[in-house]
């Protein structure tokens, strides 16, 4: 059961997640449009700034996790916020002077900041009781629903804050959000790894990564994020250039997309505890298929709105499920290494999907952006089914030693 410290950590990290998601929401909304503005007619690389940001997230994942393993979560999150503040300042300057190259530099630093912030979901589970981990993770992710409205609305109101420099004010706002997450994170109460835990070492990462549970966790989280990313990045461009819709409509679609991403977190943990993590991942796949079908059915405002909402819910189930599975495979000493490498895998996949989204839309159009998601959805579903059968097989096999607890033997076998 959750104690007072668990509840405090959920509250503080949920606040950090809400603020970070506000920064993330306005960044995802503005960055592709800034890229399109700076590039002109050739939109092949309009998604490059977001790709560079995701490269920064992937590249920073292992160092961020290892740093926090050494100095603790509190200082780690604060230092990460300073990097985000720097990145926002560089991006704002680049937009003001119309430099595409400098804008990408700023986005890279924003990506590194994101690699720290992505650890909020892991941090809340560090000291939580086993029966509270899934709920704690989902509640922290759920707080991101606040950013569903704060981020896009901030982008709307700051878009023309500086005359003649569209979106400069948006990245100034991003600086404020980034710094605020660091200040709020100073309130967390998560003990550092002890010297004994750090020296305990652990298994080689390859050994851990070959476990069926880790494999399915990585597939679910990575492909779930890639699917969401491919569809979300191209949506503002498809709505503006493909369907001629005003910026206000795009803001509403992104807002409800982020609602779909994070609002289910208020009950995803409870659903996982009740129905099992693999069933929730499978349900996420169903929602992602529904999103693709809706997007292909038409290009009205309602089609965009519903498709992106379904994508968000599907992402929540697959990503939360993958994160919960990951908590089953490592010891405290192995935590920084495993979490860092896990996010390296996830955000490397996101970087690939980001650049692919721009190329797919530019050369083949909106329909093919959606069709590209279907094979990935199938892989996630098959992986969940495979792990389910694998675990049933282990459960049907008697433990090798009568004096050993059955569940411990199953975990070791897996």
C-alpha cells in the first residue's frame, strides 16, 4: 500500500509531468510549423527539428539515468531543467533570426532535457510498494493531461508575441516551463542508491535485454511511441496544407490528442492491476487500429480530432504497459543502466519515426502516413500474445525446487 512518502512523490512528480507536458505540447505543435516556415516550398525535412530533438532525447537517456543513479533524482531533474531552459533560449533566438540550423541546435538541447524528464515515470516507482507501482506510474503520466490544454493554448497566445517573428514567444514560454520543472522537482523524497547498491553491480545488460518480459516491454513502448509520433507530427501539416484548416482547429486537435494520451492514466494502473498488463497492451493496439481507420475514412475536422484522440489512448495503454513490464526485470543496482538503455531504444525509434513521418507525408501523402502504422501495431499485438503464452507455459511447469517460492522461480526463468 502507498504511504505518505509515496503520495508526496506522486504529487510532486505529477506536477513536474504536467509542466513538462505543457512545454512538450507547445514544442511539438510549433516545431514542425517553424520548420515549414523556415524551409519554404520543400517540406521533405520539415520534421527535422523534432527528429533532432528526439535524437537528443535518445542520446541523453543513458547519461541522464546514470547521473541520477549517482547524484539522485532531485538534483538530476534540476540540472536537466537548466539544459531545457538553455535549449528554449537558443530555439527562440533562432526563430527570431530565421536560422534553421540554429533552431535545430536548440531543439537538440530541448531533447536532452526531455531525456531527464522522461525519468519521472521511473522515479515514482523507485521507492513505491510493489502493489502501488503500476498505479503510481499511470497517475504521474495522467497529470500530463493538464499540458493538453496549457501547452497548445500557450502556443496560440505566444505565437505572435514578438511582431514579425512567429513562435519566438512560444519558445520563450518553453524556457519558463523547463525551469519551473526543476524547481518543483526539488520537492521529491526519493532516497539515492546506497554505496552498497551502486557497488553491487548486476547482470550484463544483454542478459536482461534477452528476457521475454524486457523484449515485449521494449516493443510495446517503442512501437507505441513510434506510431503515435508518425501520426501526430504530420497532423498539423496535413490540416494546414492538405485540408486548409486554420491554426485554431489544429490547436484543438492536438489538445484532444494529448487528452487521449494522458487522461486514461487516471485509471490505466487500476486496469492493469485488474486485467493484467498484456491485456491492456492489446487493448491499446485496438485503439491504434481504430485511429488509423478513422483517419483514412475522411479529412474533416472531426476525422482528425477522433483519429488523434484514439492514437493518444492507444499510446497510453501500450507505453504505460511497457513501462510497467520494465519494472519487473531489474534490481535497484541495475536500475540506471536498464532504464537508460530502455529509453535509448524508445527514443531512437521515435527519432526514426519522426524523420520518416515527414518523408512519408511529403512523397506519399496523409493516407500512407496512416497505413505505415498498421504493421507496427500488428507487431505489438503479436508480442503481447507471445509473452502471454510464454508466461502460461512457465506457470504450467513445476518449480525445480519445492522449497523455493513459485513466483520467484517464474521471474528467474523469465
